C-alpha cells in the first residue's frame, strides 16, 4: 500500500485494519550468532575450570610436600641440638657403667664368693646391660639423620632384614610373607633397613607364638609407592595410634620405647609419612607412604 492510498482511505474513514509485516531473517541470524557465542564461552569456561582444578591439585600436593619437608627440617635441627647433650651423656655414663659391670663380674668370679653374691652380681650385670641398651637407643635417636639417597630394590632389602630377624621369628614360630609389586625406590639403604628392622621387631614382640606378619608393597600413584607391615597380634587401640611414635611410649616389657620413634624420625627425614592403623579383624598395620619410585 502506497502512502497516497493510505491517505485516501484515511480521508474516507474506510481504513478498518492494518497488517504490518517485517522480515525475521536478521533476527534469526543474530540469535544463531548469539547461541554460538554462548557455546564458545561455555566451552572455554569449562576448559578454564578443568585447568584450575588441575592447578589446584598440583598446588595442594606441592604444599603437602613442603609441609613434610619443613617438619623433617625442624626435627633434624632439634636432633642436632640433642646430639651434643647425648654425646656428653654417653661419655659420662658409659664409662661408669662399664666399671660397675666389670666389678660385678669380678665379684662373681671370686673363689670365696657365695652363691648369693654370685646371683646378685649377675643381677647387677643384667641391669647394667639394660641401662646401656637404653642409653644406646637414646644416642641413636638423638643422632641427626644425614640422608644418602640411592636406588633401592624394595623386596631385596626386605628379604635381607627378614634374614636378620630369623632367630627372633623362629623362636616364636612367626610366619612372614612378602606381597605386592616389585619396585625400586629412592632411599638411604642403611636407614631404610633400620626403620624396617624396628617395625618388624615391634611386630614380632607384639605377636603370640605362631603369629603372622605380612609385608606389602605397591603404588599409590605412578611415581609414589607405599610399604605396609601388617600383623595379626593384639593391635593398637585407636587412642594410642599416634602415641606409639613418641619417645619412651611402649607396651612391651622388653621395649625401650624408642624403636618406633626412630622409625618416624627416619621416615620424616626422607619426606615420607607413617601411620598406625587397625588390621581387620585383628592386629595392626604400619603404613609408610610417599616413597619415590625409581626405575
């Protein structure tokens, strides 16, 4: 309808309705373009969220490692200070103990010594040996740990420690089994063996005659491994599972209370973690984690 026709109808008052039409082609194009832009924004937002999650995970693991290293550094500094006191204690105490032990042995060997004197002399020697053993444990605990890292085949090291404990295990008829993946890790060989020896000896002492021990190795992730020492003994009550690593805490009559403290010291010096868990249905599990796997 032209403008002239529209004016003519208006003048005659014969215009009863008006139909307006317009093209929606540009609107459709704009909607499609807007939908595509929204899709692109959502896509890149998803990638950003995934990247942030991976970055956060990496930061968290790095923070955990830093915390472990700080704890190990603080412990090592404290132990260096204790080492000075321990050296003086060893020098001042060992010599008198050796003298007491020697004199007691001399008394027991006297021709005119009565059976009572000989029994008491042997008791003095036994008690002196106990004090000397505790002193040696204390000095061992207070010594700073200098880590000399090397590639260590786990199963080979475990078998050697087990052989060193064969007499103790045979005496109580303890059965021991090694399970898990054959791995090599980065560790100080001598300190690792000492820590494992203490863990196995602790298990043997806790077990009744005919008990069982299982040593398990495996991977946490591709680059980290774990080691577990499991037994079917009486176990450790939940309230004591953190206390067992403190110096002089022991439930064994023959224990000095420093074996597991030394284990924790060695573990932290490597930047690892150790925890005591329950072994269902009965027993205890000592689990060392974050061992670095090496080819």
